[in-house]
C-alpha cells in the first residue's frame, strides 16, 4: 500500500468511527433535512503568516497546524461528526481553482491553483491589467475560468462550476448529467464522507490522473472573491437544486460562508441597499457581496450565514445583514472548539423542529403528527352532536376557538384568549339589552339602543315637546319620555297654540280693533296679525323719521329721528377748506334744520388781524400787521409801548427790548444762590427749574453734568457718565500683564510679534493688514481690509469719557476707563475699531534680565540720555520705585 493510500484508509476509518458514534442514539422520526452549502475560504490569508497549511504535504507541518486553514478543516470535521448523517445534507464550495493531476504537488497548493496551460490564476485570459486587487481589469483568481461578465445563468456556468463546487448538497450526478435527478436528493450519509475527503489533510502525491484523494488548498497570492462565490452559489441553488428537488416546497436551503477576510475582487460599493427588496442607491458592482447575499435571501430564499475571524471589518456584518442573518458570527478562526461550536449552532438552528401534536407537518417530512397521538375517545352516543359514532379518534385535533374541547384534554378553547365576558373563546357572548348593564361585556352599556338621544312626543305646534330615549321596563327597546301637552286658545304670536297644525288661524284677540292716533303723517286704522305681531293697518303708516320738518314716525315730535350724518365735520359754504385748522379758522358740524334739511353750522372763518396772539386771518402767522393805537406796537399778543429815541426811550419801570418797552419785573429783585429772577413773573426760581437732563446726567446750577464733572468715590470709575465699581481697583497682575475690566491680560511688549503682525488686546499676535499701509493724515487704515479711508474723527470732538471710533465715525465710551496700565512705560490707546489696550509709550525700552541678575522690565529715557546711560539708570531707579507702589491707570 502506498503512503497516500495508507493516509486515505486512516482518514476514512476515523470518519466511520465518528459516523457510528453520531448514529448510536435512538432513531427518531426522520425530518426533512435542510441543504447546507459550506463555502470555504481558500484565499492566501488562510495560511495565517505561515508557509504551510499543516498537512502531510508540507515539511515542518507542525508549524502549519497554527494556520487558519488547518484549524477550520479540523473544526468542520468535528462539527460534521457531532451533528451526524441524518440532520442535514452538506455541500462544499471553495474559491475558484483549477486542478492539474499531472503536476507534482507542492506545499501548500498541492495539485491546485493556476491554469496549467497559461500559468495565470484561474479565470485569467491574459495578464492582470490593474495595479491592485479589485481593479476592473484585475479579476484573476476571482472567477470561474468560463466566467467573464455574465450576471445570469447560461452554459458558461455548466462548463466551469466544478472549479468552485467540489461536493454537491445531493449525490453527485452521474455523467454525462450535470444536474441532480429527484433520486439524488437526501443522500443517506448527508455527503459527510465526500466532504471529509477534502478536509482530512491528505492528498495524492503521484502525477497520475485522476486525483483520487483531493484536498482544499490555498496559496499566499490567492484572492478573496466573496461576492462571486455567493453568485455561483445562487446559480447552483436556482438552476441545479431547487428546480429538481421533489420536496423543494418544504425544504430549507442555506449558505455558511467561512472567511477570514474582506472582499478583494468586487469592491465597488454604492451608498445604500434596501435589504427588504435589494434596491440600491449609488453605483454598486454587480458582484459586490452585499448585492449577491441580498439576491440569495430575497429572490432565491436562501439565507447566508457569515462565520468570520474576530479581526475582520464590519463589511462582513453588512453581508450577513443583506443575507438575512443579522450580523456576522465572529470567533478566533484558529480556535477549533469555538469554530466547531459556531458551525453546530448554525446547523442546529436550521434543522426542522420535532413533530408536535398540532395537526401540522412540523418537521417537513410529508407526514402530519406522526409518532404522537392524543386521548380523544370514540363516541358511542347515537345522539352525539358531533356524530363521531363509529369514527376514528380525532387524531391530534388542533384546539380552535369554537367553545369545544377539540383536543380532548378537559379544557375548552385553551390557548386562546377568553371572550369578552371571560368565558371560553368560542362561546357565545350574551346579547345586549336595554337595561343599564353591559350584557355583552364590551365595555359599553346599552349600545345600539341610542339611550339618551333626543326625541319628541309626536305633537304639533305648542303641543310638541322634547325628551330623551329611555329603556323600556322589559329591556326590549326604548321609549320617549317627553310630556303630553294640552292645546290652548290661538293668539297672534306665530305659534300653533291650539295644536291643529296651523299658526295664528281663526279669530284672534285684538285683530280688527281700532288703532292709530292721526298724529303727524299717520291716519287711524285697525290691527292685523302679521308674522306673529299685531300691526296697525292704516292708510298713512308711520315711517322712519327724516330731517324734513315733519313728524314721519307719528310720535308727536318733529325731526326726532336718528340721523347718522348729524354731528359729522363739515365745511360751511364760502369757507376755503384749505384754511380749516389754520389759525382760528375751523369747520362746523352737520345739524338738522327742519325743512332746510341737514346743513353745516358752527364754522369760524378768517377775519381782520388784531393784536391778540392769534392768527385771525388764517394765513399761518399770528398778529401779522395787527393794528394797535398810535405809539404802540403788537408784541406777544398785546399792544405795548414802542421805544422812543433819546436817553429815556421807555417810561419808568420799563426797559427797551427789541424796539418795544417791556416791564422790568426783576429790576429790584435779588435772588439767592442757585436761583435767578424770571422776567415773565418777577419771581426767584431755581436755576434748574424747567431744565431736563438725560440720565445719568443731573442738573446743577442750571447745567446738565455727570460724573465727568462731579467725579466718583474712591474705588469707583466714571464710565459712560455714571460711577461704577472700578474692576481693576484691587487687581494685582504680573509684571508682563495689565488689568482690563477686572482681568489680567498679557502686555504687547515691543518686538513680540513678527513682520506683518500686530499685537492686540490680551497679547495675541494677529495678521495686521495695515502693517505696511501708509495713509494720508486725514485718513485711517481699516484693520478689517487694510484700506485707507476718510477719518471722520479728524473733525469730531467727543465729550469727556468718550473716544471717537474711526470705523464708525461715532463717539463711544472710552474703553481705557476700565484698564490699568503698569507704570509710566505704558499708555492706554484705542484702535480704529474702538478697542483699547495698553501699549508702549515709545519712551521706554525693554530690559532683559541676564543669568544671575535680578530685576528686568523696562526703562524710560530721561532728557537726552539713551537707555543704559546715567540718565536712563536714574529713570530705571525711579521705575523700580514705581513698581513698589500700586499701579495706576493710564489715560483717564
């Protein structure tokens, strides 16, 4: 016996032992076995960074036993041994490979791999054109050797599918047939023996055809065509298995895809895919694994389980979701026990359940309730309502909602919710009666009887009365509880008082009696009943009163009607409407004047101008050319003495003002401090009387002043005209900082920022668009865009406590009031956009502290001395002294 034959004999012996163990348990009713196609990843990554796969073909195969392909083969063998031969029909598919029996097998690919004629990976007709896997022109190793771009079944599949499918889920068809016949389904051993031949780790080592002991092989350069493999599996189920399966209506078909990586052949993924109907958005590759998994599930009704390594991406979860199984099952693929448990779990979830006593074929074997029965007896009662005499027992009758014990277990309608009244489901519910009770237990009382609805007593006219529907004593229906009304004599009221169906008929009280008083335009007449009211029928009827000097409504009073236009504004005849409202001129009101009708009265027209302070001629100017006696002139509505020439132009007690003599009321009046004499009255009044100031300003000695004039208490600062707590009063900042509105911020020391930058409040260096811009004296550089613009502030004078903002040309509160610059080397300065900060005053230089020295900071030039000269040293000494004192705010 050759070495290869010996290994085959050993493997088959092990398999026979495993099958015997699996079949040792007592046999149960045989269920219809599902078809399970295992798609095995044979890409290069299955070697798991090893140069061999742990088989006898490879030297140093002990190392290869850590590879994923070795662990997966062992896990699949263990799983098949555990489930046994009667649970499912198994098939095996790999990634497309070609076999060469005449090739001397080498580790790890054996007899399999590239096309023996072209030397290229399977499926190639020429060298790969794309630089990387997944390129449209680089599908070598991704497809069947006969497949190009076809997306539907044809002879190309018949001629090439064996390079991927190695074990059918049926018996292998007898050549020349390629598709299974009905007798090929449900092979007795579930194809486990055939699958073992491919995963037992042994392979022919000779170069003689055919290969009698095959093996799943891989190579480091082989690809991962997940989508194509699902497409080939779909073609197999749709065209080989399902059309020829005599039990296909009840059989379950699934795919278990075992892979350690992501798709590397068909990677073009669109935006979304609807797993309910497989519609997509965006551009998807025809063989993208999600597209093919969805088609298998939705169109072919074949679910796809994805068993993958814990290291793979979420792309495998998307495939499982599209395949109808939720998400990928992740285990460490080198953990054989974990992989076996996962495989057994998938298989167990697919095997049909055991038969139950329910009148259904639970295990899909064509038999109903086989192996189980109930205790329903045969009836011997000739009067049995169910007429079961002589009939067989109702085998496994299913309980239904019919108020009967169908399954003979002593309970009626069990398993169903009770009826509305808590009785068995199918039992009748009582009929509702009109009795104030919920007879049919539906939560409503007396429904269908319309209890409480409005009704009448069938009377007419005044005898008709309303009521509501109430229940009859026997509960059979309702009656109307409206009262019975006795008819009364008919009167003129538009009501059928005598209930004969006619209104205001017959002899009515008052009709025909004399009426009318012959007043005004009216004449006497008689009463008639008109629309339910007694109306006086005369030849001269009262009418609505009009302004005509007559008593139209015959009430004894002339023109006493309601005339809507009376009282409205009007213009009297001859009055120019343009003068109304000018001077003393005004319009009139409409009034009723009898036979004259409604006329306009009460107007005031223009008259000759007199000296009374009024515009008498309505020309818009009062007292213009008003007449006064000789020697008098008109002033403020009065005729006053005109000043004469000479030393005494006015009488005693008067003074000449604007050519007229006015009383000197304040001549002998002396007022106290804070007062002045009012010439109009001669009285002393406060200087602020009548002076209105805008807050926060107040009137002081006749002038509006604020804290800019009055000052503030210690610890306060005058800001926007009001005293407020000085936020920097008790603030102490570092030597390179200053206080701004109560916060310590960094100083903009000279030279801090680079070329083209400027230092802004807080010591931040920002790009300065004005760094290299020179503007005219009457312009400013706008920091927003670096453009020179007219500076309105050049011609503006702002009030105390304000500064002019060049960008807006407005006076705003001076931000420097809330800042405190350190020492005499710094001053507060506002920028063109109105922001304030402490900047160098240009008279000081920065002193850097050397190693082992103390101090530092800045020094101010004194006289002509340069920094470092004796004068500067003197200034430095003064500055050091300043540092010990509380810092003061620059520029108040």
